[in-house]
């Protein structure tokens, strides 16, 4: 799966608790992304990173923060989880070619998060 | 924001039949992508299209980048049971890396 590892793969937690999901890549790609997948919505971008310590918001960023201290790791944190954040979370990576073309994203296998 | 309309939402077909699904957008895209997702796994890239009018095949799969740059279709010929899954279209604008995804087409194949 393009050298992407997400952890944990499954998590059940309670409302109000902090949660951190980890994405680790071995491809040395510049761009990393966090998506959530919900029925009827496809994949929606939460946050993305275009380099170490360089991150920006996606379309559904409220309630989420991210950090990227190393090229290979991109962390997604829910500071105080809510039931509406129950979802499947996917990490993706991509690289930019020397001609500036951004290659298609490749995805990890997801983290299923349930917030009770 | 940008949205992709993917249809149909689901399809129930017999093994051996051909399948067609499409995506339309109100915005112009410079790249169209098609992914397949199996249960419990992440989406896997099937075909990438970079030019308007481009027609690209990957085995039994064929996808086209619409001339208007606002649509794309994916055809699967002679479907087999392992084609079961969710197929997503995705579009990307000029100079961008942000990718917009359709809601998916869920394909069921009866042997």
C-alpha cells in the first residue's frame, strides 16, 4: 500500500477524550493528507501538509489539528472528541515531479474511529 | 465549494456484464482520477487522466477525460466478482494538489 501505515487501525473512545491518529510513510513524499470518509460524502479533506512543519486546513478542519515534525510522520489530533467525529480516517501521500506536476495520491488502509 | 456528482450511487449487475459510471462537475478540472476501494482498505488508484479528451485503459477498465473538462466516465467490461467495491472519481484543478472526491459508486456483481 505505497508504504503508508496508519495506527491504530481501530479505536473506540468516549466523548471529550483526546485522540491522536498516526500516519507513517516510507516513500519520502512531500505531501501528506488526512481525510475522513462518511456514507454519502466520499472522502473529505481535513488537513494537509506540504512539508515539515507546513500544514493547512481542508474543507472539514473544525475540531481537528495536525502536526508534522518529520517528513515520514503526520499526526491528526482530536482535542476533545465528539460523536460527530465517528468516521473512518484515511491518510494519503503524494509527490511533486520535477516538472511541477503533482502525482495522484496514494492511501493508507484507514483508521476506524468510534466515539461513544 | 467544488463538488463532484457521481452516478449511479449503486449498481447491481450480473457477472459478464459491462458497467459504466460517470462524474460531472460545475468546475473545470485539469486531472481526473478513478479509484477503487475494497472493504476495510483504502482507495487504490485505477486510472489517471491528464488531458481533455484522453481515453486510457487499464485491463478491462477504460476511462475518459471529457472534452469540456467537467466530466469523466469509467467503463468496466466483462465484469467479474472481484470487481465488487466502491469506485470513486476525483478531480484536481490547475496547479493544485487538493483533490475533490465524488461520493462513490457501489458495485455489486452477482456470479
